[in-house]
C-alpha cells in the first residue's frame, strides 16, 4: 500500500512502507449497506473507559470488542466494533480465531421490531486471481477433452 506524505517528493515517498498503524479510523457499519473487509487481527475487548456507559439496570456496560480490518474497496486499515451478535457468529463458525486473514462481506441488518440488537449477513469471500482462474479453466477444459477423447477410443 502506498503511503502519502505531505511535503515529500514522490520519489522519497516511494521509499517508505507502513510498519505499524498506531491509530486506525473507525469503520462504521450502516444498516443494509455491504462492507467488504479483510480481517487483520483477532477480536479483543477494548480498554475500559473511565466514564463508561451504563445499562438500563444501572450497571456499567463492558467495553466492546474490536477487530482490525482492511477495507477491500479502499485499502484503508480500520478498526471495527464487533457487536455481540457478530462476535458470536464468528466464534461459532471460526473457532480459535480462524477468521483472521479471511475476506468477508458484512451486512448489518436493521433491528427487528421489538428487538434490541441488529442481526448480520456474513459471507466469507475468496480472492480470485484472474490468471489463476484462467489457468484452472484451461486445465479443466483440457482434462474434459482428454476424457471424452479417451472414452471415444474404447
């Protein structure tokens, strides 16, 4: 990923690479809008805040879980809040943090009537390299032609 530095010539800027993102912008998931991400780290619980929010019962709410992701469409490194529903789905479908390094389409659905939480559409994606896909297709076609040819000789 290229880095843009103010007041630096393009030649000098091309001599840099990102070592670590100390801070990341927050990726906000909007209702009904698909977000395409690559998960860069395991979920972890954020640090507790001094003035943490309180629930309806008056007890302090636990800090949310967060995960580092990269936006597939823009290549930006983000931090994303993982609500309890999304966390449970990833934990159930990808034990031992095996969702890390995978690509996903995430769609946050609107809250259903009478519900206090959102549900999510979660689809794992696979990166497709056009050269690999063409080579695979050519190999499959060659195999199919050879199979038909061999069957015809019998």
